[in-house]
């Protein structure tokens, strides 16, 4: 085991897929580190946003991830994506824009926005107010600047999940449920992921 | 390119960990990346705005007391902390504070926990002849139990060690008191250069 190992990766060439998931994630590391680019079949013009759902799962067989029950904080360099303010907190919702898709060279083609995500202490499974969360930052060209290469963002997102009985009115509480993350899933809110999408999953020793 | 884990601190029981300190880590790498989940009981503020602050200090032979210049951006919903999404800098800071806003439980009673995933870069940390820029990003979110009057925030910092020295030690403390709680894990990684 090196300090950082590539665990899995998806790079799309000709395929168009609605979701990308990594399951059976090794539990031998301390943190997950994800680096990737996005491209979407419905959002390859500048000026259109792309939304991606992100879910984490405590079980490979679970049908619904924690993305449906967590809370999110987001902020951006501008108001294009998240509304009138620079900060947006969301509750029980996980369909958020992650980037604006660029147009390259004035040609209608795919473009990419890049992102980084960390999921610290993902394999921890223990009692006593467990928690999981992630920090993500993404960047892409700004759609309203009248040019093709203006940087958009950065867009920061951070989420903390207190699933499985947490957040009760009595305070921290405890649970015997496992909260180790074994699967993560990215789903295009509309359209499909396509050529230009490449997501790599790394384990940090 | 290769990465190597330099050190790690983990809290396995919520007892009495008031500081997590790293000393004597390798100086054989170019850059350092830190990945962590911070957890603590919130002991400051109250109600929907309870939180704890995490103080981070660094140094060479000893911890810097006045050698840092931090520029930070903290953004919080409703601008409750007065930063308003704007920039500010405080050259007097000898450390900077990462605020772990609480995820309140729905009322003011009971123990509250503050959680925060965060990451850092210490650029060229082992170079004794340059200043060390530091990047920090983290924060937390508002309560799942609240649908109004919610609070959450993210903070982004760049700091520069004004002294010409390497970083040989780094310490994480809870500025408001209390303990780091279970599930806290902080890992340091070195990158070749």
C-alpha cells in the first residue's frame, strides 16, 4: 500500500450513462479522494448548468443513499448557480448544480468541469454519534462572460451526514448501525454523462 | 509522483483529547496535504448557532506566535458571522480559526456535536529558506432538524508563514474548550518534489 492508491476509475469514451457508481470500496484506507471531470450530453453549451446527484451508501445493496437525507452547504464565486446569495444550505435535497459546462472554441462540443472531493474517515464503523461527510470543490468556465474561457467558480460544497437516528432532539445520541461507506454514486440530474467524463477514486492510506 | 503518509491522529473514544499535535514528521517531501474529519462537542454559542472553533498553529523549532499572515474567507448563510462573503485579512493573526458550526439537534438541550470535513495544503513545507503558504478549506452544514433559521458555513483560508523556516510541527486545538470526539481523524501526507 502506497500512501495514495488508485482504487477504481471510470472514463467514458463512446458511452453515455445516467449514473456512475463505485461499489465494493476497499475498507483498508483512511480517506477517499476523488478527482474527476464532468461532461453531460444535455449541457454542452455554455450557459447551461449541469446538476449531479451524489449519494453515499453504507451498503452495496442499499437502494437509497444518504444524499437524500443529508444537509448541504454550498458557496460559489458568483450567484449564477446557487441563487441570489453566495451561500446555500439545502435540506433533504441533493440535486444541485455542480458546474457550468463550457463551450470550447465556439464549437458545440463537449466540455469539462473539474472537481475534487474528499470523504474523510469513510471506513469508520462504530457507535457513538457517527458521522460522515465530504468536502468538494469544482470549477468550470463561467457561462455569462461572453467568452469561452472564463473561469467559473470555484464552487465549494460541503456536506455532513448524521444518518441512522442522529440528529434527535435529545442531542448526540448513539447508534449501533455501521456507517462505513462501501458505495458512492454520481447521477446526472438530466441528460447523461458522456465522453469527457473521467472520475478516479483514490484511497489514502 | 508518490505520496506517503507522514502521520495520523485519531480519536477513538470521546474522553479527554484537547489537542492533536504532530511533531517530528519527515522533512524529505516537498508538499504536504492534510485530510481530516474533525468532530467535537460544541461548547460555544448556543441554540441554533452552537459551535466550536479549531485553532491551528504551526512552526519550526517552536510554534509561531506572530509570524503568520492569514487571509480568510468565511461564508455563512444569513451572514451571521459578519463576514458576508467578503474578504478580510488580519495580519495580527498568529493562527487562524476554523469554525466548526454545530449541527444542532433541534433544541438547546442535550450534547451537540460539531463536525467538519476539511483539507489543507502546506506548500513547500520542508524548505527552510522560504515562507510557507497554507491553504485550508472546510466547514460544516446546518441542522437536519431545522428547516428554518438554519446555519451553516464554509471557510477558506490562505495563510503565509512570514518567517523563513520550515514547518516541523503542527497542532490542532479546540479554541473554545471541550474535547475532540470520537471519529476525529487527521492524516498528513507528503508529496515528492
